[in-house]
C-alpha cells in the first residue's frame, strides 16, 4: 500500500477572529428562544429575504425570527455530532469560503478561505473541520487535497495531498476519514488526529472499482465501500460493494449490485442506491420515464442481495432514514416529468424516492409528485416527519403516510420561503 505523507506545512492562520464554538451553560437559550431549531441554507435571495442560514421552528414547521449570515451564496452544510458547530460553504464566484456558525448561540464565528469549491465537508468535535477540494494546489503533488480548518482560532491548519479529492466520510469516533477521489480505483484512509504530529496522515488502499462512497459499521471497524463502476467510468466491470477492514486495511471481494453511489446501514441490512447502464428499466412503475435507478437491499449476514427496488434515475447522492423506517433517497440530474407548480393533470416526477423498510416483502418505492434535484434531507428523532430540499423548495413529509404534511401550520406541505433552499440541518435533538 502506498503511503502518502503530509505535503504542505501549516499555513499562516487567517486574520479572522474566531470565538469558541463551545458552550458550558446547558440551560442557555439562543436568541430565537427555540429548543427545536432547524437551519436551512438559503443561497438565492428573494423579494423579502437575503442569503444566509434561516431558522425554522421544527416543532411546527414555520419560519422563526432571526437567522445567521453565511456569505452571499451558502449551499452545502455540515454539522458536528454534538450539534454545536455548523459549517456552510459559500459558493459565490471567487469566494470559496466556509462559514462557521456557533449553533448554540446562533452567531457567525467567521469564515475560512479554502482555495476552491467543495461538495463534501466533515466537522469533528475536536475543533477541526475538513473539506475535500479537488482543485486544491499542493506544491510538488497533483491537484487536489483535503483542507484542514482550525475552527478554534480560524484559518487553515494544513492541506493534505489527495489528488482530485471529492468526498469525505468520517468514522463514528472521528479517528478515520475515508477520502474518495474522482477517476480513481483506490480509497484514501486519513487519520485526522495525526495532522501536524509528524506521523503519516494518509494511506492509499487499492483494489476497488471507481469507489465514491462508504458506510461505517457502528463500531467503526469496517467500512462498506460503494464502487460506482460503469455508471462513473466506461470500461469498468460492474457496480459493487466491498468491505474494508480499518485495522488491517484488507479489502473484501466485490458483491455485485445494480448501482452503487450512496448507501445507508441499518442493523445488518445495507441499502445501496445507484443506476445500472443495462438494468435500468422502470418495470413495475407507471411512469413516462424510460430510465430508472435501483435500490439494492443487501443482507450483510450472508453478503447477498435480498431485493432490488425500482427508484428514480439520476446520480444518487442523498440518503436518510426517518425515525419510523422510511428511507428517503435523493438524486440530481434525474428525469423530470410534469410541472408541480402548474399541474395540468398527468404525472409529476422528480428526483426523490421513498422506500418503507418496515414492510416485509415490500417491492416498490413511492415517487412523490415533485420536481427538481434533491439537495438536502433531514429526519427527526421525536417526530414522524422528514425535511426535503428539492428543486429549491423545503418540503415537509409525513413519514406515517409518505406524503406531504398538511395541517394548520403548513397547509401546503411546503415551508413558505422566498429564497432558494439548498441544504437543511436539525440543530437540536428532537
């Protein structure tokens, strides 16, 4: 296995003044006064709004007073496991900054310039965060890397060379980060706690077929790697799932699936979504779409595919499970049919699929009548609802019915927001 060393020394820290992201008074109430808060990134202003992170009362699905400034075009968000720190990537032209927010106090803590766009970020409880920047400039190495941000004092701590780094997935304890690169048949295993210690920070593990995503077991000892295969690269053999032992770095044999770009682990069942270049018919669904994706259900005990479910097409890169077992799968670039804003009868179809995992033998998914790319998903622990950012709108789904929530607070199933919503995160545990 090829070992990749840290190739860029610590940079001069940014001049932005950062405040502590922590807090000690558990009874402290934020400025909004809410204890069931949701933040959503609003990237495009509307007639009565400005870009930023807006606040939503997650108990009644309505806009709350206040919000947090987060650059001029906040999009992708990330949140720490203790819910204290939120990051938002500002995608404005020539900006490429990560806005840092203290979630407890609902205040902006400054920003970090990361030198290029990112579509994947991880924030740990250690006070450091990480962004995959495929265009990062690393002296003496190919373009691409993982940018390390020091959230306690502000600025960059280091840039780790990982050519064409695209996606990051952190282990449950934060001691390992899987780095997936475009056009690569290897996975980079990064040890974030070793940055700036003088020890090797990354190990490159070969033996995959265009790996793009991974899911960790609950104890962090094993990762299940999604091989995109021919969906991402012509000439690849097949989409598959392989195990990666994080102690020995041993790679298991591939289990062939229809498509594999995103996955969700629930107990001993692994749900894997993607689209096959060959097995992509929409058989079993009444739709005008001629191409559909697949959700393959894997029994990890026997390492076999137990079922294959027809879902929407597109590139699947969002997945989330509701508290009552409804699996939401989102994609972008899917087949759009009809117009949800101007219904004239007939089919309306977008990039969202919902599969009920609680029904034994369930062989079909629900395709809600909506349009657009799915860019954000958020479930809750004490409510049977799912927030879905689709086509710039923020929908609220009743997961007991798998349809839009309709009540006196939200009569249309959509939270009325004048701007365009890209991502959504629950701040409080509820």
